[in-house]
């Protein structure tokens, strides 16, 4: 399948992986709806690729109504949804003993409920179309657990389970599901770590391993979209070559 003329929705598109993916797919001729919480950043992206068939809308993925409004915009403008890319996520970390319950809830709301909201809004349309592809940004942390990140890892393990459920329940509806599990990527994600020492440690760690760039992950998204129609790439794990975990 080629990207050209596919209707692709990107949630969490205002920076990093989402922004890079929007620009790459726009260059390939996709029809795009991009969403995120920062309206000014979405507008900057749109203005940077004026030739693109692209619409943007502010949305917080923790709100089903806001996510549904993004899907509705795609249907209004293009009449179908070929691909939904659930990309929004946060990564506040800390040891469990600190019981940072507000941060735990934020991670659950964005990393897990955000994915479910996207699925809930797009899946009925894809079932009716008998065609569709749901992609979610997971993480290496969805495959292994490490100290100070138990809750974050838990949210990413949950995304793996949810997306496998989509595959099993809707394979006969011709709906593909994919998780992209990057290792360390040089994005703004580390800024969501509230603890100063852990945030600085993460940034120093990134410098030591030559991290992935957002464009590397965007190319992976393009690859799974372009797989032949009868091929469903269920999981893609990509790491910096020097990353040990």
C-alpha cells in the first residue's frame, strides 16, 4: 500500500515523532488531520508545509469528545479514515515509594485512555469501511521493566495488550494494528519527567547513546503503513544501536 492519498490522523502531532511523521507523510502525498494540545505548534507545522492537504485541530487525548471531534473533522473533509496514529504520551518517572499519584493518573489518562479514546472514535468507521489501520506509539518500556518507571512501563504494557486485542477482534474486518516501540528518542518527552535529578539523568543518558531522532521513527511509521494490504506488521521495536535495554 502506498501513502499517497491515504487519509491519516495523527494524535500528539505538535512536536517530536508526531511532527516528523506529519511532515514525512505530507511529502508522500497523504491527506492529513493532525491534532495536539498546542494550537500554535499545529499551525506552525501546517504553515511549514503549505502544499500539504492538511487540517489541524486542538485536542487532549484524555477527552473522548475531543478525540471524536478530530475523527469527525477527517470524515467531514475526506469522507473516510485510513490510518489512525495514536502518538500522544508522557513519561513522568519516579520510585513507587514516592506515591506520585497525580502523575500516575496523568500517565493512565494520556498513555492508556488516550489510545482507547482513539480506538473508540475510529474503529466503528473502519469496521464499516472494512478497512483501516490503527498504529500506536508504544516503547521499549512496553517490553521490559526498569527501576523508577514501573507505572510508565505499565501503561506501555497495557498499550501492547490493547492493540493485540484490536488485531484479534478485527482481523476479519480487514483492520490492521501496529505498535511502534522506540528506544530512546531525542524528543520533548523527557521534559515530562517532573523530578529534576531523573530528568537530568535521562538527558545525560541520551547524549551517551546517540539516540534515535524523530525522523527515524517517522520512517518506521511510513514502512508499516506501506506494507502490502494482506500484511499486518504487529510490532516494530527500534533502538539506538548503543542502547543496552
